[in-house]
């Protein structure tokens, strides 16, 4: 276990927080915490679990829901709830759903992390207009893992996700089932999103000029749409599928007693074995699967999952300490479970197989007001193909961050593997396995190995800070069946786009 990180040690010594304390003392301790972290109320709100999706229709509509107790807020929903219903799918199955758009603006669904044909990927041009529909049908080709879905309309992803449109898409397969990991009530999806508490206690997306730089950061963490969330747990083993569904907030997750968690999976499914970790950086759109063993706590004890303070880069409000969810150890374990020593086998991509290296420079665009963000000095243009790659080949993609901002870089249509980072000599467990989003820290250079699927089409590479994305930090790449792989070629539109 690596506990040598500065922030973690700093936290650990100031610690003792939360463990074995009565509820009233906890409230006091949190009241004295840094200004940006909200006092955890004595009681809190019992964690809600999103409903499971069933049926063939997913309706996008505005609804009303209590986000902050005592008031109700407009929320924008898929399937009538915030968070959106959890879709459960099996590897290899045919998935179909009809999106019905009852919003007053275009929307669509992007299946984040899934490799689907380009026309099914929720490309910003492929939307359902107000009152319209869009039919999705594809084969679930992914390994078991924690994926998610959200809208991806041109320049409106940030507000639609912020107002509530995001849900889990959990894929199951035989390999994972055979491991007998904690399931049912012991397999908890946790969608973490920071939100701004307005005076009216509502959700409101009110982007100001100053938000364009760092993104729309909130001051309260919601877990499955709830502030001050708590969960009664048994003194046993739980699996948490954690999604950072924030628009722009980077998390550094750790338990308040500084005890380790077992990391078993990342974006694209299970790792080869469990890894003991003291903290987990989780940037927007990334997921981790962790096991937490509450058997080391006595009944009546409490432990809190938090995001630790960290520094580096912009640091105005990014990197503030926040409480995420409190676990109240309420009763003895109802069954004994052991952690499998070996999890899954997966292919490791070999850098030697890469046919070329492409560089993506991430920069602040100081020429625009408010300031924006560019990739290779370009802003998104739907009609321009920025990179062409050859189907079935492997490449090294280099994300070079020359700014002081945090950029979670996401590639559509693929799962990739992280090769190296300039700021860390050795990859941390959170970088292992198959990934679709990689956290690029301020001034960091991160290399990933990407193998492109056989099916051609236009896909996106973008920053998953949704304000960065909406304001242009996104490029088109085309997977071609041909043999050229020419970069930065002229803007020849593929057939699908010419039809417009
Ligand atoms: Cu999660 Cu292009 O998105
Ligand atoms: Cu995606
Ligand atoms: Cu960014």
C-alpha cells in the first residue's frame, strides 16, 4: 500500500475523524472543517439507489424532485428520476431503447464506455429534437463493468447532465459472475456529483464567465442525487461502483480513518487482482469499483468517504476537501465473504504494436472571451475531421497538458490502456485495466495505447470537464477502413454527414 503521498499523510495525521464517535460529536468535528466542506448533519439523508430501468422507452423530460430536503427543485430526467434509472445489460446481448424527447431542446444518449457503431454513439448531430425520438440498437460488446449514459448534444451536455440526466449502465458477464463478488444489497452504485446550493435550495445551471476556466464547480457533494448521504451497512464486505458524474470536479477519494480500500475495477471492468489503495483520484467520467470491508468496525461506529484536499494547478476551488457519504456500521454481517485473490484476465496491449504516435496538446485559448480550451489549437467543428485512424490498428495517443487546469480526456468508440505519465514514475492502480477516460493533471503528459475497432465512422475525443467540452475542447477522429492513416487531412465529409 502506498501511503506516501503528501496530502494523504497530512490528512492521516489530522485524522481520527469519524471513527468510533457518536453522531453529535461528528457534527461538531465537521462544523470545524474547512469552509468549503459542508457540515455533515447529525442525521443526514439515507442514500437512495436509482431504480432499475425496464421497458423499451426512455423519456427525457423535466420533472420535480427533492434534492435538498425541505424544498423541491426542477430536475431534467431520463426515465423520470434523478439520477436516471440504472440499465443492467449482459455482455453479448442486443440492447434496444427508444429515446422520447419531451424537453424543449435537442437531446440524445451517449453510452459512455461502450463500443457501439458510430450512428448509435450519441454523436452531437444525432439527436432527437423537441418532441422527437431516436432509436438506439446495438450489441453490448463490453466486458462486465460500470459504464454510464448521458446526453451529448452540441454545446449543451454540461447543463443537461447538471440538471440530472445521467445514469449507470452496468454490464454483467460470466467471468465476473463466477467470482461471487458482493451482489444485491451489497453492490452499491454511487454517482458522485458536486452541486451549488442556491438560496432557493434548487438545482440551477447558471454559467458565468469565470466558470469557463475551471468548469462549473459545486460546493456540496451529492451521492445518488442526495447531499449529506449516509448508508447503514453490515459489518461485512461491500462493493461500491463509484462514478464521478461531476461536470468538472476532480475527486481524491479516501476513508476518514485512513484505512485502505480494495480497488478491483476501473472504467472498462475488473482488474487482474484487488489492489489495496489509500486514496483514489477520480476525475469526471471515470469509474472505479472498490471493495470496502466494514468488518474491522464495531457496531455503532461510523466512517466517512471523503474527497481529500489536494493542491496543484488551478486550485482556486478544485481540490477542496469534501464529505461524500457516511457509512454507519449498524449490524453484524449476515454472511461471510472472502475477497478473491485473482479477479479477471484481460489482454495487455503491447506498445510495440503501435503503428504511430499522435499528440494532442491541451491549451487555454486566451484569444477568446471568456477564455476557452483547445486541443491542438483547434475548437470543435462538427464538419471537420481532425484525425484519421485505420480500423484495427493500435496507436499511442499523447495528451500533453500545457495548462494549469485538470483535463479528464475521453475517447469515444474504444477502451484504451494507460502507458505512462510524466508526473508519476510508476502507474497507480487506478490507471490499470481498460480505460475510456484518463485524468491529465496540470502540466502533465499522459500516453495511452489505443486499438481502434474494425467498424468505421466518426467518433469524438474530448475533455470530460463538461464546460471545457461544451465550449470546444473536442475533436473528431474518423476510423477508416482504408490504409492511409493520414493526420490532419482536408475536411472530406463521410457519407453519414453529407446526408444533412
Ligand atoms: Cu461521457 Cu463524450 O462522453
Ligand atoms: Cu463517451
Ligand atoms: Cu478540460
